[in-house]
């Protein structure tokens, strides 16, 4: 019993310590093999509605990671009006990390569920987003637990087509988020919390 209590404390500590980190370096306290293993375990064990397993993930390391943020920068350059310097600096900040994880949902799986379980048709897109959000949280927390920092970005749908073309991904994969990660070079900023009594209720 004591072991289970300690495990619960460790888990909640990891959840508490997971923060948005923008200052990243290309260093990593763990090997790329360890990073890939963490992502594999997270993808395998994160729950999904009807066990649909519709989430898809791409891990970009080294030059492939750099290529993503060059691609994103050039996409934004074509549409940003006025001074591009701030946007370019933001892209450099993401690119300064060790790697990026791309999160997708396979729409073919979701549409198949809608066809086979028509009474739940309208719910499957929402359920898939919930599952993908859980996956993002699991991976993010697991990376933090290994000494890596990360942040979550959403340049989709602007970069969707170029991402699919560059890495030859199925057209049914819908891009949801991009998570650059690396060794933190600066701590997270202060975080304010709203009163818990406004956010939860307990009935006995």
C-alpha cells in the first residue's frame, strides 16, 4: 500500500511540474531511442473511445525537425502582413529545440466508426479530440519527467498540405498540433490559478 501511495505522489508531481517551456536547446538529457520509446508507450496505452486508436504521431528529430520550422516559417512569410521579424524569431525559438512531435487524427478511422455506429455519429469527432488531448498530455508529462521541456503549437491547417507532402503522410491524417521539445534553457513563467471552488464541486 505504501508503494502505491508513493507512486500516486510521483504521478501528481509530474503533472504539476509539466509546464509550457519556450526556452529550448538542441541538447537532450536522454537518447533519441528513449524519446521514441516514450512516444511508443504513450501511443500504445493512451485510451480512446471504442478502442478506436485513431491518434497518429510523427516524431521529427535532427534535420527533419529543422525542416518543419523552415517550412512553417516560409508558409507564414507568404501570409503575414507587415514586419515579419517577430514571427521569424518565434520560428527560430521552436527550431532551437531538439525535436518536434506532430499529432494527428486518422479521419478514415473516425468516419468508419460513424458509419458502423450511426447513433453515436455526431460524438466520434469530439471523442477523438479528447483522446488526442490525453495523448498530448501523456507524452508532454513523460518528456518533462525525463528533463525535457516542451510547448504546444497550432499552425494547422496552414501547414497541413506541405507537412503531408514533405513526409509522405496519408491524406486521411488530420494535423492537430505541433510540440517542439528540448532541454530547457529558461524556467516556465508564473502561473495563476483560479479558485478551485469555482472549478469543481464535491457531493457526498
